[in-house]
C-alpha cells in the first residue's frame, strides 16, 4: 500500500557516502538497489569520487544533497547566546527546554503524497528514530516537549532517552488518531506539582469540533522549592483556512493556563502567576490573529474576516461571538468559575467537557447567554505577556523557518513570560529569562537543505530549544 522503504538500518552507516564505480541507473527500483549497496560500504567519499561520472547520476546527486545537508546542519543549528542574557547567580536555576514535532510515522504513511520529493529511504521509522534521538541527545534538554508522538512509540522513546532520567506525561489526541503530545522532564531536577491534559473537542461547539490536545504541567524546582514553573505544549489544527478554530483553541488553552499557573493575588488584588513556557506546533504564522493575541495580550476580532481572521477585503465580518457562553470561558480567557479565586489551592470546576471526566459542571440557562459583559464582546484579552524566543524577521534575508508547507515558514513557537502583570496596565520583568536559543535555519538555508526529513533531520519540522534562567529574586508580595 505504501511506497516507503523500511530498511532495518539507521542513518549512521550513511553519514559518509561511499565512492562507487560508475553505474547507469535506469529505474527507481535500480536506483534504490544501488543506494542499498552504497549504504553498506564503509569507504569514505573523497574529491576524486565527487569528480567521477557517478556524481552526475541520480544516486550521486542524492549523496551530494546529503553532504550539503550535513554542512548546513553544522552551520545553522547552533546555540546562539542573547546579548541581553543576565548573569547567573549561584542561587539561580538554569535549564534547557526543547520543543519538537517529530512526525508520527502513521501520519507520514497516511499522507505519503506529501513526501514525493524526498529521498524515500530516509522516511523509514528506524532511520528517523535514530536521527531524532541523535538531535535530542545533542541538545540534552532538561524538559522535552513533543508533538505527534505515536502512542505505540512511547516506550521506545522512553527507552532511548533512559539516560536523561525522564518522567513522561502523555496525552493522545481524542478520536481515532494514535498520536499526541508529551512532556518529558528530569525527575532529579523537577517535582511535578500538578498537570492537566486539555481537550479542545467540545460536543456541539462548531469551532471546537477538532480533536487536538495540549498538556499543561506545573513543576517545582527541587534545588529551590520556592521556584516553580509552568510548561505547556500543544498541537493546534492544521487547516490553513480555519484560523477561527485555532483562535478558539488558543482561548481554551489560555483559560486552562490561567487555572494552573495561578499562584494567588498581590496586595493590590491583581492575580499572580507562575512563570510560563508555552510551546508547540501552532500551525499559524507570525503576526496572524492568534499570534497577536498571545504576544500582545489583546485581539479585536469582530471586524476581521470570518474564517481567516484577516482584514476584510470581501465577505462577511466575524462578529462578536467566538465561543458560546455555556462553556464558561470569558473574553479575558479565564474560566468564569475562577474569576473570584483568592488562593492557589482552591479547587473549582470548569464547564469544559473532558472525555475521561465528562462535563464537570452544570451549563448555564439559555437566559445567561444574553448581555453578559464577560462574553461575546468581539475582543479577547489575557494576563500573560508572552514573548517569542525566536526572531521571525518576516520578509528579510534572515527570516527563520521551522517547516515546509508549500514554502518554508514558521509555525512552531517557543513562547515564555518575560514579563508579569502587576496591575491592569503595568508589567514588570518576571524571574524567567532566556539565555540562548538553538538557532533555526533561515529560509535561504532551508532551501539549500532541500527537504526534511532527510539524512540528518528526522522530522518534517525543525526542533526548537532554549536555555532559560529562573532568577531567585524577591517576588512581588501577594
């Protein structure tokens, strides 16, 4: 049924393409056979081989691409320290977080037409697994957030990452899909205080009828129990024409973040939150409507186009209603039942449906849908101040790319709360600082890489990573 080759080898034997005698490859079948023969050879490539007639053969061109991909991987995937990074004090805690959509093998084989331009031998799971682990081991994350981890690959991944002493949280997508999101964390560094898996699917809600998920985890730093951190990872809907669904999913995610990251209230009554890192495959480009909401804390959507959430040139405006009031999620992206919280440990139900728990609170009466200032006012806001760890540089030579979707674009993000809200209109620096990022290739570099997955990159997304510092400074009083 599938054309993908499933060879029982990893990429290690192919890192140095061999010099072979001149052959004429007349068919794809012959080409793949020649490729297999070359992969078994341990002879390294030299300049005379590059200049031989085989360099112009289909197989020779494949190996030329591999050589180029290796050079590019060594050139563009480096740690870049921020000039503004603060100095580390002895009581500060530094850690590395990596975010990676690893491409579930079942999805790859289900949509094999998307990979026709790829070298088919590099799409086998044994090869991709080897390359994924190789990159993860190179980055050495203390927290690893994955998207598209296949359910029946969890044990294999955990075994391959055993040296990191990870604990894992996994949430499979609802419905019949077998992949999901996962958070691996080092148990010698972090204590899991609480976590919640988020299901975006809500029965009877048109803008929440897709089965994407998220995971939110709250950690305590073992070396300093006064320091805590919230980490969330998600994979939003892909459909490029349904930005409204992604915006609705973001609203739900922000409400759940508000619930888990809440620490209490400051003396002035302003809610206080733990530092948050939010990462994943958002399937949206920089500066689109959901991105604006996440990074600015505000979005006026009622006059935007109904599905794409772009300025209207033709068609109908979105209107004031994004989600029905019966879900209990307000326009400031909080659960209505949590608006009056005072302490962090107050247990309050939400109105969201969860497949393993059902709906945990009664829905309001139809009369409650009318004229409520907390709902359907045509704009959203929230109290987190997210900053992207990466600079997107849209339209410039150094524009970054995280995947290929008809063109090289960014859809994966590593957001963090560089600032915290201390009153309605004021932000101060939080205790979470970005020290360095694991550089993404530019669009120009990505074009030279040619395609992913390939010999050196195991997924159709590039992994993101950041080194962070949790400062041990005095927090604002509660």
